[in-house]
C-alpha cells in the first residue's frame, strides 16, 4: 500500500471505528438515553453509574478495543499507520458524527490506541491511572494523570513524542470542565 493511501485508510478506518459509541448503543437497547442522565457523557464511567458496574466495564472494554484494533492492525503494516489509526479512533470517539459531534472523553479509546501501538507503555500508564484513582477517588484526575504518563513515557523512550503529546492534550482538555466544576466543591470542603 502506498504511504499516502495507507495514511488515509488508517485515518478513515480509525475514525469510523472510533465513532461507534457502545455506551449509547447499549443504553438504547434498554430504552435509556445515556446523554440525558448522570453526567450526560456517552462514555464508560457514565454508563457504569447509570446502567451498572458490569455495563460500565463492558463499555470500557469495547472502547479500548476500538482504539487497539485499528492501531494494531494498521501498525502491523507500518508503525506510523498504527499511530494514525489509533489517534483517529480517539477523534472519532470524542466527535462522533452519529452523536452530532458529541462523544465521550476518549480515555478508554486512548488506552486502546496505546495498547495497539505500544503495549509495554500501557503498564506504566495503567499503573499511574490506578495509583491516582486509589489516592484521589477521582476518575478525571486519574485519567489526566494517565494521559500525562503517556507523554512522559514517550519522552523517556525518545520516540512518538508528538503522538503522545496529542493524546495527552486531548484527554486533559476533555477533562478540564470536570476539574473546573469540582474545584469550587473542593474549596468548600476544606
């Protein structure tokens, strides 16, 4: 496959796979509009809160898969194609055309993109997420920390730094609203 054709194919397939939202689809089968309950976010965390922990885990696994599968498949042909497919899956998840451009936060799909492109990196990233979650009990903070861990890992490894920075910026940016909403509550509690 020619490089440009590979780039375009990776981007299109990654985006289209990423744009399919399992949280919304599963909620619809139960007669629920996930975007109208809880946080309104069509992602794994809200699905878990609204539909039960098992459903949240299932959604998270499906979201991871839609980042990992295109990244791994295209990456088998060319590492760059895998990176493109993974980051476009994240873009599809957060800007799904099926949801009028309104998607999830992209954390699980980003974890999948890392898994599909750099499986060993995911060990450090997941450990960061778990440690911060255990210490803070705050999913948004754990997710932002894990995104920063992707960038730190890329800087240490010395490659794919732009890709990692893009993932970090997108995930942190998607959680900025959560942080701004929670800070006044934290100040009141102290």
